[in-house]
C-alpha cells in the first residue's frame, strides 16, 4: 500500500512539473520511443539502464544480402506482427495528441514504426524510422500493404502460419526453428526484395525526413523526449543539436537516457499517468 501511495505522489509531482514546463515552453519539439507503445502491448528492446533486453534487431545489410536472414525474418513476422496489427493506442498516445490539439506540440518525431500516434489523433508527426505497415521493393519501388504480404506468405507457408511464439519488438517473435523451407514472397512486379519501409540498423534515415525534423527543431522553444532512451544516434542527434542551440531539454521515461547530461528537466516515472495528469493540469488553468 505504501508503494502505491509513493507512486501516486511521484506521478502527481511529475505531472505538475511537466505541466509547468509545457506552460513555460508552449511550442514543443517532441521525440518519442518504444516506451510510449509498451502500454499498447508492443515490447521494447531496452531496460531501464538502456541495455539490450534481447539480441539487437536485424541489420540492413544482412537482410538485403542473405536469403536465410529474410526467411528467418519473415517467418517470425508471420507470428509476431499481429502484436502491432492489433495494438490499440495507449493513454500516452492520446495525451500527446491532446497536447497537440491544445497547441503545445509544434512537431512530434517518433522513433516508433507502429503509426499509433496518428491513430490517436496526432497530425504533426514525422515517422523518423519509417512505418512497419508498408513494404517496398528494393529494386523497382513497388509498394504493398504489410498485411497483404503476410496473407500471401501465409498461403505459401501454411505450416509456419499456424505457429505461436512470444511477441517481440517491431513485429518480431521469439520463434526458433528450421527456416530453410520458408518461402519468401518477392516483388510481384520485378522479383526484387521486398522490405518493410523501416530504417533498419546499418541503414540511414532518409535525408528529407531528417531535414524536416531538423527544421521543426528550429521552430520550437523546447524539446520533450518521451519513452525513449535515445541510445540510437538518429534520435540522440536532435537532442545534441537542441543543446547546441540552447534549447531546454526534458525527458519523461522509466530509465536512463543517452542525453542525461544534456537534460534540463528529467522525470523517471510512468508515462501514461504523468502525461494524463499534466494534460489535466493544463486544462484546469
């Protein structure tokens, strides 16, 4: 009971302080990470210390260069992607959408690929690392919806389609078996490699996307990082740039971040209740 009371006090204090921060800096450049979507049932990669909970995700070069890697990737995705497909928006997503509707969010840059911010109602969003619900051919650019590709691969691989395993981050699953018989669907137009429209490790964020996020940072008067350890450089770089610009940087997360030494404000507390309390405070003023 004492622990519950302490958590409630922490949430109230953090929510009030976050609301005061937003009132003082009403044009926020927000960056979000996997912690925003864990309440939606999508697992994350890192623990509170910023360390990997599991092996790192697939590398871009390995995916493109190895059929065996693609067989393993798509076989596991047939099992695991349902976690992303069926995920519902969390209170954190809704609270951030509410902050935008109240005029406090100039731009939201998400490192997530689940599109839940858009489903929650956020409109000023840049999907920094792409979106997992679309696939594209690496040769000719042909695009198709992810669910359509999965449907076709399920027909090609009925034995794999009925398997079950624990869900993992980004639509993966903890499935280990012989993947050599798995039939990967290639581009129906040219026979090229189909890949989710996601920036894998070893790849780079498209320059236009990065520059749009940077331009948004120029228009903001503060940065708020939510649910991200910022261990990936593509996200951390913006906090580094904001610090060089003299912008205040705040973080709401459950653990450490790569940008801890750059932060002017930090709350290590549960995301959804703190954001919801902050929104309630702002609405009452």
